[in-house]
């Protein structure tokens, strides 16, 4: 009987030590996996950027296309890191829950290693090595991927009613915007006021009415009738801009059990007002028509069309969570020597 009891005690002790070793080993595995995920994604991004730079050097793509491809690659790998690391963090939470439920040796049995969760913070304490790590979720600065699209037109002499006499098609003249922004809270503590800033690329299109196209005569750009019947008459100018906004984010903050307040963003109504400045990267006019032999002709005209290189203006948006209405207006004239200014109205997506 005594022999059986001793065997049971020895067996139980062996299980306890085995559980403790498994717990530490699994935590170490998860940590290594997170490091591996981050390293692999960064290495993959570096390889993609090298290939893009090679294509740019060999003139296979333009600078504009290269920058766009780099932004898309960076966004993709950042998302991969977020998704894959989140999965590992979930496994870590399950491991700690098993330890709490007694499936693995409890913290009280060996305080040389412990992990504790306090609301949105994860604290890891290794008593042997005297190390303490804390993951913070209440960030003062966050980043967003921005995509917007909508309609373009022009105002004459800053008069809104001039839209009624515009020589451009309102619903067929589109704009597209792609960029990254950073959002920084003004105060150290949770608040509603932020400064939002970043970098964007815009593709602005203006489609002329009444079979007209843009012609430059003696340094002046005018719309004139084309000798052929045009099926397409589109002027496209690409811009690189630096938007800056004051943003009021009315998302409801989260109060933790210890009294701290965590700043929540993009979970409610948001309003932004500010402006932008930037540079035009290129301008092209696209014309499509049939020639005398009834052959369809697609003509691309490259030039500056007497447009101002530097552009600046005002912009605003009203959004709920990540989707909102967006408006921007150029303060400088579209063409030199005119009072024609670009105006855009559309929808904006801020992916936090």
C-alpha cells in the first residue's frame, strides 16, 4: 500500500514538473513565432522593393507606379503581420487560461515565471531574469490607409453657382485618392482632438462637354471644338499632396477597472477640417474618335497644358467609423492666367 502511495506521489510530482516545463516551452515557442513572422514579412517586403527599384531603373515602370507599388506592398505585409501575430496572441491567452484553470501548474507554485492580463495590457514577468515587458494599446499616434473617390468639376471666380454653366461633365469626371495618414492626439491623456497628416496621390479627371478638347494657344488653355466626333475627351492630372486636418473623434472611450481611460478611435462620429498642399506630377489628355476610314483612334497628348505645378487648398470630411463624405477645393487656379479652380466631392475610407 505504501509502495502504491509513493508511486502515485512520484507520478503526480512528475506531471506537475512536466506541466511547468510545457508552459514555459510553449510561451517561448509563441515568442519565437512572433519574431519569425515579423522577420519573414520584413524580408519579403525588402525583396519586393528591390524588384520594384529594378523595374524602375530599367524604365519598365514610372516613378509614380513604383511609389504606388511600394505603398501597396508595405500595406499588404503590415496587414499580414497584424493578422498572424494576432493569432499567436490568441494562443497565448488560451495558454494563460489553461494555467488559471489548473490544467498547467499555477503561478503560486512557481513565481519564477508569470503572465498576467490587465484589460488591454499584457505584462510578462520573469522573476529569474528580472525582466518586465508591457504591451501598450493606448497609443497616442496611430496610422491609417486612406482611399477616396468621387466626382470632379470646376468653379469659376470662386462662385458655386458656376457649376450650372460648367463645360465639364459632372458625373463622368472622377477623382481617386490613395495614401497613408498618421493621427496624433494633442494631449497625453485620452481626448477628442487630433492632428491628422500624411501623404496622398490623386488622379483627377475632367471630361469636357460638347465635343470639346483642351488646346493651348499663346500660353492660354482653352476648350475648343474638335474636328472629329469625340467619344472620349478627358484631361487627367496626377498630384502628390500632403493633407493636414484637425480631427474631432467622438468615439466613446473605454474605462478600465483600475480607473484608466483608453482612447478609442474610429468607433464613432468623426469630423475633420483642414487643407493640403502638393505638386502636380503629370498631365495627359485622352481623345478617342473615328478617322475618315472609320478606324477607331485613341490619342494621348502629353504636356503641362499650362497648369500650375504647385497646388493647395481646403478639405473636410464627416465620417462614421471608417467611412465618410469628403470634399476638397483648390485655392490656386487650375490653369495659369485663369480663375478656374478644381472642386471634388466623394466618399472616403480610413482603414485604421
